[in-house]
C-alpha cells in the first residue's frame, strides 16, 4: 500500500513538471527584424512619422498586458544605450504581421541609425533593422552670412572671417539658435559644383573664391543654406567693399528703416551724397532716406570703399494745383491727384476735418480754407503721401499803397491792403516798424492781414513805417497812420 502511494505522488509530480514546461514553452515568442517603410528619415516640425513592419510568432504566446516597444540605436547603429521612440498600449497589438508608427527625436543626426522591436510579456527582442540616415531638421530655410554682403576683401597676405549671422537683419532665421546643429563650409568650383572646406560656425578665408555654408543634414536634402560671398585679396583701394540693404534696394519705407551693412573691417565711416554722416562709424548704418551712400572701411594694412544708390519704393504722386489758390464767392476749384499707388485710398481734409463724402482722386473745392489730400497705397509697398494747399478769396485789387488804416472791427479798412504785386506768392519782403525803428512785422508771404492783433493804441493815432523789397530789388518805403 505504501509503495502505491509513493508511486502515485511521483506520477503527480511528473505531470506537474510537464505542464509547467509546456506553459513556459508557450510563453516564448520570436520577433523578426523590422522592415522599414522608408529609406531615410528626414524629419522637421511639420513631418515626423515613420512606419516599421515586423512579424512575431506564435500569436498565442502574447500575454494580455504585452506592449511592443521600438528602440532606436545611436548614429553608429549601436544599441548599448538605445532610445525608446514608441511604446504600444497594453494588449493593443495581437496579430502578426504588425505595423507601428514612430517619430525620431529632435537631436537625431547621423547616417547609420537602426531600430529594433521589443516585447514586454513575454520579453523578447528582435535583431536590428537595416541602417538608415536620419536627421531632424530643426531649421530648414535659407539664412545669411556676412550680414548678407555679397563680397569680402582681405589685405595681401591676410585673411577674412566669414560667420553665420546671429540674429542677422530682417527675418533671418539664424541656425545658430538651434544648438544641436553643425555646419559645413564649401567653396564653389563651378556654376553648380563646390568642394567641402571645413566644419564650424565660422570660416577664416585666405584664398580668393566664392564661399557658402550649409547646415549638416547629411543625406537629407535641405534648404538650410546661406548666401554666397565672393572673397578677394587686395592692396589698398583695389576692390570695392560691398554694401547690402536689409529691406532690399529699392526698399519700402513703410516697413521702417533699412539697415546698410558692409564687410568686416577695423573701422568705418559712412557718407551720404558725399557728406560724412556724424557718428556713423559702425559696420552698419540705419536709414529711412534715399540717396547715394558710401562707406570707407579700414582693413588694417589696406583700406577700401563701398557704394550703394539707395532708392525708395514708395509710389509717385502729383497734384494739379499750386500751394496757394484764389476763388471768388461764386467760383469753385477742381483739384485732382494722379498716382502710381496700387489700390489707393484717397482722404480729403478741410481745416484738419475729414470730408467724409470725398473719397476719389478728385474734389471740387467751393469753400475757403486749408486743404489736404492723403493718398495711401494699400498693397505692395504700403505707405502714404500728403499734399497741402490753401484756397482763399482774391486779394483786393488796389493800385496804390495806402497810408491810413482803422482797425476797429467794422470790416472797412481794418487791415493794410497792398497791391497784388507785393502779396503772397510773389516772395516780396514786407517789413513794418514803429517810429522808433522796432520791427513789429516781417514776412515774405504777406496776406494783407496786418495788424492781426490789437495794437493797444494809447495816444490816439500812431505812425508806423514800412519797407517793401521785391525779388528784383524794387524797394518801396512809406508810413502807415493807424487811426484809433
């Protein structure tokens, strides 16, 4: 009986071992090497999704909590310190083959990355995928070097330093703002060919030629490259220093001031239309004005100059009336403007008040006053031009210079009215003095309006003296008796 019990227990133990071994065997899976849905991963802010497909067996070997993980190697294909780029939800992948989508990290840059697949329940790991180039292009647009100046010069036996602008002028997106990036400098050997020169943020040039730099994105084609700069070796004054305008040339003044930049030197002096600009002694000069700008650059062992004729893109416009105009009480004045502005808006003002019904390029003036018309370009180089003009009643047509006035406010003989040959528009100088010789009024634009203020006469009538001098040196003198 005892022997039977022992044999029974032994049988039960053997069965338990067999079942346990079968369960362990069923808990193992094999994962095949992943197949890539791409040949290279060239990611940026707007695109960073890639597919990988793999098989595993048996499907029944997966536990309900299993997760599949995609790991990415370093740039040399080494999985010693892998980066997890995707983890599936527990139990979400149950059938083979399976396709997973992942994104590469923003510091990715290299030619020989690999990925592999891992499972968590049960634990299994595939072999690595085929190697592939992968770069995250954090900056993928043109940028500037040398302040966008297209030339550079160095003295005989010297060198010239090219550098990536940071921040640079205008809307330049400097790649130096992205610390993970590296750069390759090239020298052109033909219209479409170039040779690699060096790596780095700057390049010291001692050979003549045309140079540029690209962000190092390896096999991934990129737009992240600089303007070309042609470097020359010179003796003093042999070559012209380049000048660039940050807003282009012509430039649009509504965008603000443009920044003029020249080549790197030891010291600088800027000129406009041949006249030195006080205090303009930096590599750059900011201006809103058109003109011929020149810069003198001291290079140390030699010197050079640069010239740019800066032009404004603001539209042209003209008006058909002079600054001063006269109309009688029953007359009108037809005023029109012509312009090259794109989609212009016209605003007319009378005595600084907007004339709401006037919105065309012409206006019929019927009132006396000070007028303005503002033309605004709404597309292209947006900006405004303003024209001012005066409309008044005709000056009284008197033949002689009066010698008596009575400024008592009755509307008769209140001001000193002189012949039209001497009033506004003739550039005639009119001077009025007291009997002690003190000048109380002087103008080259007399409007028949003296005295404009109360003279505060204290002793009855007072005598003033006048001198009238025309542009052709005709001189008239006399007295004016002011009757209280």
